[in-house]
C-alpha cells in the first residue's frame, strides 16, 4: 500500500477532487464544491483520503437531528475503485469519529444499500454500527452507476460512537464468524449462471437471533442478471421491513469467507416485541 493519510479537506482543489470522485463513483456530483466548503466551515466534516498526496477518497457529513438529538449525518463516503479494500474507508470513519467526539456528539448516522456486502461488513461488522430502520426507495430515482435503476432502498444506520459496544468492536475487531446454524429467514441456492437466488423466505419466525443471507456480488448481479437483482431488492425489502417492525435489529454481519463457503449473512437480534414506528 503506497503512503496514505486521512486529513480534513479545506481548499477549492480539495473539494474539486471530491466532485471528481463523485462523478467516477456515481456518475454525477451531488455535493458541489460550494456545499462541501460551507459544510466544512459550519458544523459538518469533509475528510479526504490522500495517497501519495492525491485525494482518492472522501467523506462528507453535516450536522443533523435524529431522535431529538444532534448527530452528524454522513451523507457520502467514496473511495476510487482501485483504492478500495485497503482500509481507507475504515480510517476515514475512525477520523470522523474522533472529530465528532471532540464536537460533543455521540452518534453518527448514515444510510447504505443493504445489498452491498462490502458496505455491510465495513459498517456493521468492522465499525459496530446498527440498523433497525428501512427506507424504501430512500432517494427516489437518481442517476447512479451503482443503483443501475433499482429502487434506492437503504438501511438507516446509527453508529453510537461512545458506546461500550462500539469501543469494544473497534478495539477487538470483527469477531470470528457467528454460528451459521442459527435459524435462517431465507434459504438460497445458486442458479445456472452461478448467481444466488432465494428459494424461500419465512416471515413468521420469532427466535432471539436470525440470519438473512444476501449475495456477495451485488454489482456483478446488477450488471449481468438485473431481473434477479431486482427480485433481491423486493424480497429483502419485505424481510427487513417485517422483522424491523417485529422488534429486530441488524446486529452483525458475517462476511464471505472460507468458513462460510463464500456466502454472507446479516445477523438480526430481537430487542423487543412489535411497536408502532415513525419516531423522528
Ligand atoms: C464503501 C467504500 C467507501 C468503502 O471503502 P474502502 O476503502 O474500500 O473500505 P475498507 O477497505 O476500509 O473496508 C472494506 C472492507 O470490506 C471487505 N470486503 C471487500 N469485498 C467484500 C464483499 N464482497 N463482501 C463483504 N466484505 C467485503 C474488505 O476486505 C474490507 O474489510 P477488511 O478491512 O477487513 O479487509 C467503497 O467501497 C466505495 O467507495 N463504494 C462505492 C460508494 C459507496 O457505496 N459509498 C457508501 C455509501 S455513501
């Protein structure tokens, strides 16, 4: 890995680099240089990941209110494709956490696509964030190379940055893969093309912990088997909406690896019985 560091972005050139990365990753810049500039000055955070002095990733968060308290809303984080999986995303999140703690905040929130397993592992498995809110088609139709025309469903993630659970997760790292013998909400198989598909899903379970399997290669599926990707969107929407309403929370993520046969799973834990939702 070449020399890299994480720093606050401040100059016009820095913000232009963020626009460039947005174009490369999503296809169009949604946070302009003006917006990034004013956010950095007045209560938000814009961080960059520099490799050999060149900005190759950024994180953009503004001050927001959720459940009646001030939080940082981390609206965007992206790393250029060839610099991914080198830990830059993780390090930007850690730098953001340090800054937010200094500002007296205890929670950072953001949204992510629950079918993106890399994001799931980073957010839930590595950072210890939790999700119990599902936003169907969160942003409406928007031009995104990643979405490829699917509804923009998202988990809303709470990262309680001063909680004992998060401190422990950051100190100890993701635990060894959990027990895959836990009851499964969906059973799956690989189709003739080698893509994962659901065979069945159960919406009547009430065990303390449950597994939900997702594909490990959503981007390839969206490019080569779009109809199947659309089905995954619809089926996982039903699953998560049902179990969140029934009092479950996404508690962990088991990444694809040797012990899981290349498969990956969310771990849901029941916190309470069903409750009316919609708290802001
Ligand atoms: C999300 C994103 C910012 C992460 O940045 P990154 O620098 O690659 O992140 P990191 O390297 O710190 O962490 C990625 C982790 O996922 C793991 N990973 C890679 N592929 C994976 C997969 N298919 N499934 C699960 N985990 C995977 C990596 O091994 C790494 O874990 P490790 O550090 O334990 O090895 C980057 O992938 C990105 O720009 N994605 C497109 C834009 C986006 O989705 N942004 C987030 C929403 S705004």
